[in-house]
């Protein structure tokens, strides 16, 4: 599901920024995303400041954002939404409580994926979010 160019031919992959304070998890996420022909990691961030700087620079199609991200997941999601309104944010969390989900959704998140989800489920959520661009 690579974005189509105006002439209908396959276009460039969707650009993705990964945001999590766990460096090991960032590496794993990067491998999963990079293995997809329609997705390309353009940056990784370990805190809110880095995430906003990368978002401003790349204006990515997608941002995967840890809910308990340094700088506050909901706050960072709102800031990303202001600086890159076309970017779709996918929350990535170990927490499935109603409060966390509602907070992130009200901050502008398009999809909410639990960290225990399969790679297939994560990639499907990214593609659903990208389709909403």
C-alpha cells in the first residue's frame, strides 16, 4: 500500500518518526517498520524536544508515540499536531486503561496500539492511520 503518485504509479513510502525513551524498543520498532516496503523511518526520538524537532524537520506521514513519553505523551501529541497537522499519530503503549486511551485520543492520536501487539497488528494500525492522511 505505497502511496500512489499522481500518475497512479507507486509512490514514495510513508515517512515515519519513532518516539520512545527505550532505546532497545526503538531499535526493534525501526527494524519492524523498515521491513515494510511502504514505510520508511526518517528519525527516532527519545524525548519530546527531539520528537518536535524531527517532526518540524521532516513533516512525517506517521509518528509512533509512546504514551508515557518524556515530555508527556498527550502534550507531545498536541504539539506534533500543531507543528505538523498532516502527520498521523499512532500511540504505542503498555497501558490499556480507559484514561490513557481517552487522553491520547483527545490529544489527536489516530490509532492506539498496545506494546504487546504483534508486528502485524502494529503495521496494520500504521497503514490505517496513513490512509487517513
